[in-house]
């Protein structure tokens, strides 16, 4: 069902998990000529790893809808190669998604003309940018999709004082100078140190802390800090700039009705030229769509319907 795989992205070895329904990779290879399947690349949230939300969606889309799915760790994170650790590089993240598509085009169980992408959280924005320039991606969907650069610049809810990001750019500049003087890689923490501090940061801060820093979903390889050099890489990045280029290929954006980040899905939807759909999951906040079954199940069902319409059927039991 699950096979550990690796592929190359800009010369870095990327670690992934390939999911196939009901059969091992050897059987899939034997049957590939007769019945190649549509496939979906699944990108993880910022700071996440393939064993968390991306792996959950990849597994369920394979088990329940029959797609070949691939979840992977971004370069510089998780089990993938790249130094410094904890670097969040938008250009590399986009390249990782395209490289994952390249890997699937060579897999014997996959129909290379029926490959889609699913991006969760930050990978939602990266998926839009990847799909805009890569016509091998035939359908793209997001779950709790955000443009990570917008989130850093104006906050999760879009109301952050621009001075906050400018202060971060000052810190990033100082960090690069310190590194030039041999002081080592400079990093900043992504999450509060305690539940009390997380609650003081507001509901969205607490939601992220509770997902990544408690037994709910904590993983030893998920990033708890990023390099300061990640920040200035985001300064000129805009995940939605080329969203209009996705058309005429289809786009689905899934967002929680209560998510403070949902305005970014709305912005992406408004910039897209269609065919497009913005689908709401009632009652869900941003992180609810990562792992809570009452929200994940309807999201998976909608995704399966979307990919079935635009990539064709998998081999799922329905």
C-alpha cells in the first residue's frame, strides 16, 4: 500500500511515500500496461512533513478513490536532503512539486497524461504557482490553501501591520551578515513555547501550536524553526500572481468556513479564470482540515469527485 521512494529536485534527494490501493508496487508494475492510473501529488503544509496531513490525504485518496498518490518532504525539511535545515524557499518548493510530477510520469502504474496536484496550506499556494507553469498538471486543488508570503507579510487574517514584516526583513538581513561572519545558521521559532503563550497569540496561533506541538499530530521531523534567510526569499514571492495561467485546466479550492485564512482562498479564486470552484467546509477552522475526520471526510469526498471528473476514475471502491 505504501512504498518509500526518492526522487531528485534541483540535485537534492527528496523523500516521499507512494500510495497505491490494494496492491504492492510489483503488482502495479505488472498491471501498468493494461491499466495505468491517474495520480496525485500531495504537498504538505509549511513546517509539516509527509507523515502528517499530506500523508493522510494521500492515503485516503489512494484507499478510497484508487488514485496513485505521492506525499513527500520538501527540500531542506523532513527526510529530504538540503542544507541549511529548515529553509523555506518558495522557488525550491515549486520545483519540488514539478519534480514530483516528473517522478510520477516515469512510474509504470501511472498514466502520465492524468496527473493532478493537491496542495495543503502553504503547498496550496505553491501548487497554484507550479500548475501555472507546468502543463503536465491537469487538475489542481487546495485544502486550507494559503500564500505563505502573504501570511508573513500581512498575517493569517490579513490585518497585520506591515511594520511587522519589515522588522522581520531587518532581522533576516542581520542574520545573513552574522552568517557571513561565521556565526552559523540563524533561525527563528515558529511556535510559542507553551500552551499559555499560544493562547495569548490568538485562536489561529493556538490552533497551529496544538496541531504541531502536542500529541495530536506532533512529529519529530516537522520543522519547529525556519532559517531567517527564508524570510527575505518570501519578500518578492506571490503565489497567486500567475493563477490565471492555470485555465483552462480546472481548479478546486477547499476552505473551512471558520478559517481566518480563508480570505486567501477567496483571492486565489477571484484571480483564476476558470473552470474553478470554491468549496466551503462548514464549521472548520484552518487546521481542522488537516486531520479531524468530521472535516477531512467531506473534503476527501469532494476531492475524489473533482479528480474523477477531470482525471478519470481510479480503481476505488465506491
